[in-house]
């Protein structure tokens, strides 16, 4: 079981996934800071100093934090856009790499089925 685990962990896919998760967590922290420290104050300038994090309403004992949802939505849109741009760039580079590859030489066309049958018939007649 330990050997299987070592093989799993040493495969490229598991390592790539781990690196992706770590980079994603770090990127999320950066986006959170960007939204909380730069985007929200900038939006606040245009809408009269409203802090989205403080927007909420309550019904009975339930408190609905609408501002936190707006912040999460802004973060989601930023992260989604960055991922979109990343995937788009990777796809373009992938297409570019395929276009630079030399086209595979076509195999020479072999005889048709009819030509093979004619050859077989002629060979049988010659016997």
C-alpha cells in the first residue's frame, strides 16, 4: 500500500494538481485583498462611500449579509476572468504549437480493391 501511494504521489498529475491548488489558494488571497482593499473603496468613491461589507438586513433573528455576498461575487468574477484569460492563452499556444509541427506525410495510395482482384485473377490464370 505504501508503494502504491509513492507511485501515485510521484506521478506528474498528482504533483501538478497539488501545485495548482497551492497557487490557487495564493491567488485567491491576492484577489481577496484586491477586492477588499482596492476595488471596494474605488466603488465606494462613486456610490457615496458605501462599504459593501457592511450592507445587511435582518428579519427576526436572521441577519442577511448582502454586502459579503456582493464582495464574494466581485471576487468570483475577477477569478473567473483571470482563469478564462489563462485558458484562452494556453489554447492559443497549443494551436500555435500544432501549426508549427510538420504535417505528417501522407501514405502513398495503395492499389484499389478492384486492382488487387484483377492481379489475383491474372495470377490464377497464369498458373
